[in-house]
């Protein structure tokens, strides 16, 4: 087994060097690929292979280009402003000789670290507990447990992938400026034969509320992601994927409410129209009736969104 690391970056040289230094110190990676996505000052480093793109394509295409350059059996995607923790070392040791398509691991969020807690956000921690993963360093997951964990934050860097699985499944990152990580996350859960999960915290995620990074963007580019969500929903119609399909509806409804409160108010009318169209396309009448019977809370939330409303913040 060999492990590769792909890092897209644009105008974030100091954070990139910090990540590369930390990753190199772990002694895990057989190949590190940095995709410089049109930085004003081109990336120069002797710690990684650098692929230079003269014009910015966005994080999704940049990750795809890095994946195309990977020669290792397994691969990890990371963002330049996040950090790999020492927990990755025992996890990689635990994975030695194991057959798996991807392994999901936990992370620590700087919003909780600032309050003295080395944890994910409470919502994600609750989903790990529901999946029965508390205190389990490595375990296979499937069925409802996988459906719970699929609803955790859809980051591109909280999984170690088998490179051949991504290639054989045709899993790529879409050309979106925001929410480009959602599609490969759900397609991975849908396509994988063997999923492992570890409660080891192997990453620290940096969140800077009010900053200038794309994660804080409030423009209509957030609406562009809805077409990608519709394509995901269409891929989950097989009856065997019913738990995952139901989980995705929970995730989508929560994401729509989150976007509503984080998008510039001038785009809210267009957002609500797009959300209504999503549910009309992705929730057939028969499914709507079953949803009302089996999950009335979600059914009400969707009904509010279709009527142009939203759940309380």
C-alpha cells in the first residue's frame, strides 16, 4: 500500500508550506501533488510535485488534475489551510493490508478548538454516535450506519480513498466554485463495496467566519450547486439505496436552509425557486406519501421549502 496526497491551492503560500511541513514530518506519503490553481505568485516548493495552472479553474478541476497525476494505491485530498494530525499515522497503520474503497475519519473544527474541545461540530459528533462509531478506531460500516455517516460534513479531505476505486467508479469533482465536494462524497457512499470508518481525529479544519475565503461567499454561485444535487438524487433511485436516498433528502433539506441564511438576500428568491424545482423533480408523489407516513418532520420541512418557506435558523 502506498499513500498519495493532493492539495489544490491558490494564493495561500504560507498555509501550504505549513501543511507540507506537517505532512512531510509524518513520513506517510509516497507522493505529494500540489496543484497551483492560478496563484498570482506561483508556488515554489521542494516538498512536492507542483502542477501549475496559469488561470484558475476552481478547486474541483484542480483536484481532478491532481488525481490524474497520482501513482499511489491510495490517495488523500487536503485543502491548503487545513492540517493533517498525528492521528493519521496509527490510522494508516490500522489500514495496512485491509481491502476497502474508502475510509472515513473524524476531524477537529477550529470553532470547537477555540472553546477548548478537540472535536467536530456537535451535529457531526452526533451522527458518529448514531452510527455506533464512538470509541471504534476502525470498523466496516454499511446500511443505516453508512447512511448516518453520509450526512456528516461533505468535505473532500475526511477520507482515504483507494485510487482505483475513484478511477473505476468515474468519481470526479464537478466544476463548481462552491459545494464541489458534495457530489463525490455521496457518489462514493453509493458506489463503494467496502467502507471503513475510524473515530481517530486525523485532520484539523480551519474555519474563519467573515473571512475572504470561498467558504464565506454569499453570491449566487451557491445556487449553481443545486443542479449537482439533482444529479446525485437521480443516482440514488435504486431500491437497494433507500437508506442512503432518505439520508440524502435530510442532508439536502438542511443544506438548503443553511444556504438561505448564508446567501445575500438579493438571491433568496432565485434560491427558493431552484429549491422548489429540486423537490418537484426529486420527490415523486408516491415517495411524498411514504415520507409523510414514515418521517413527518422531514416531510414538513420539505413542504415548507416547496412553499417558499424555510425552517428556523
